[in-house]
């Protein structure tokens, strides 16, 4: 791909027909416009095309293709890999496209690709409805959904991508089309878990479900030295838990001064977090065993607005902090796996880092493995390893900790990963082949059809056969 491969003569026709904002390196707001959530990412694009609508997206795609430019697509800008921005090329920035339209009778919502989960939840909760999203409300709906979408409602209502009814998309040729179960069916299969490989998705139509406005929640913190016994009890609990319950466990130092007694602030802890996708009174009873596995340090469980629960973790992941996250699907939660999880949680070089265990199953497994491109339906648990830190001089230590942990934990996994927690995609094609398995070749066929020149390569990339 060319670098800064356009001059004013090429640029002026593009600029004249663009209704949004085109931001170049000499513009005063350039540095703010190129910044993304992960402070490790410091890219300098040649131009940022902040689109006002689909017509601008089509223009930007055509301009990039005709000038052989590297392309990044920005929705929420929240992906840990930093693929929402690039050096020298063109950023197709959808962040101003945040419209949400709810049909409460039909229980559907149409959402533009620059919206966050907070934007969507705000509109749908006005009608007591929701669709499965992430666990941080600042996350963009686009990247999370295209990569699968594991959130607080997953065991009852499935993944974000399982609730798609259609998408609107601009292909590498600049064509606008819709993919759904009845139109461009193969493409619809691919965008549900196959990432942004096939075009720029500009709009999503989701199915909605009755959720809230109040939900029963669990957020209980235990001493770190009780992790083994509690995870064993937790394993037994989730084996028979109703699908209304979706939980995760995260372990680390968790040094929140305002949340814990002073003697516990800088000691190892772990939390069980989850909610009940059903009547709140019923949920409080069903979640109660999770709060009694040991004597808790603190217990913030209770009934609260669903939107508030969706935002509980937002402050823990501020813009500009340094992040490096990777993942593995676990075959189970054996005693040996629990032992290694405890070791790696204690070994983290940053007090802000955690090792996480996500309960899967339930409605995720109700969708057949071949019904969408998403590749993690077989696993009962997901391991997430989150390095979160502030000092750039600690980059190497934190990245090494995550990689060493994953290398060790592969003994409990088939090696496939959740592609929304991908590190920096450093394993490339090998990671994609391992994760998608037999479905990989079907994804290559789609890539050959819709993006044979790999214009959209800054993502969980499927390389075209050409």
C-alpha cells in the first residue's frame, strides 16, 4: 500500500463531494481525532474521513481503493488491537454516525455503526428492551458484534451477533448492499463472527428482548487466597445454573481505595460478577449462592437499573491507559487449570491487570456451529488475560506476562481464541486458521468474492487466496 499516495489534485474532488469532516495532519484537531482508547496505539494517518452518512462511506472507500491507500475503519475505537487507526493511510471514521431507531412492537432496533452500547441501551431501555452487548458501555457496537459479542446477557439471549437480523454494508468496490437470512445469505453468515473483512458495515438491525429496567445483579469480592476453592464451587454452580444467569470471575489486586477496607486495597482479590436476565426478585434468590462461597471482602450485589449495571466497569478502562489483552477458549475448568489461573493472577506485573474466566454455554450453544462464522460455541469457558497499566516503560513486562500466561494455559485449550481479545494480531493467519478451523476456507471464499485485494485488512484478517 502507498504512503500518503494522494496530492491536492487527487484530494480536491474527494473533498468537494464529502459531507462530513476530512482531517489531515496539519489540522488543529488531528491529534484528538487520531487518538483511540488504547494508549499503546500511536498511529498517524494521512487523512481521517469522519463520515456523516453512508454516501460519505462509499466516497471514502472508492477514494482509498483508487489511490491504493491503507484503510482503517473506526467505529467506537475501543478494540485493544488498535485497528481503528493506521499510519499514513485513510481512516474511515464512523464515530459521528450514532443514530438508533427502536421498534418496540416488533422488538427490533436499527443502529448506525458509530454508536456505542451506551447509545443503544439508552434508547432500548426506554421500552424495557435490550440486546446482548458487551460489559463496558463505551465499547462500539460494530467491532464487538462483528467479532461475536460476549456480554452480560449471553447465556439467556446469546451473542451480539446471534441477535442480528440484518446489516447494511459498503463493499470494497463501493457497492451498498444488505445482508440478512433472505439476502446475501453467505455474507450474513460471514459478518456474524468473521469481523470487518468483507466491507464497512454502516448499520445493524438487532432483535430485542424484555430486559430491565431493573435487573438482579451479583458483584462480590473474595480474598485472593480463597480463589481455588471458590472457583471449584463456582464450577459446580454454573454446571446447573439456569440460562438467565451469565457470570464472569476476574482475579488480581484490584486496588480500588473507595471500594475496600484499607487493609485490603493492595492485597490479591477476585470478584464474581453477573446478572439475571429475568424477574429481579427471582434473580436475587438464584444469584445468592454466588455470594456465599466464602466470607466476602465486599458485596455490592443487588437490584439496579440495567443501564447502570452495563456501566459498572467503565471507569476501570479509561481512554489512554495502556492495554494488551489475549484470550483462549478453555476445554473446562479443571483443578489443574484453576491452579494455573491462581498463579498467573498473582504474577501480574501491574496491580490493574486481571485474569478472567467467562461462563459460556446456554443460548450460545443453541445456535449451530455452522450457522454463523463465530468460532467459540463449543467451549464452556473463555479465559481472558488483561494487562492494564499506565507507565510506558512497563510495556515489555506486561506484554510478556500475557503471552507467557497464554503459552501456559494452552494445555487446557484447543488453541482457539475470542477475536475481540486478540493481542495485536501478531499470530496472523495461523491464529485465524486455528480459531475458525473448517470454516476458515469458507471465509476465504467470501473474502475472494467481496474483497479480493484485501482493502479491509486491518482487522481479524482473512487473507484472500489471491
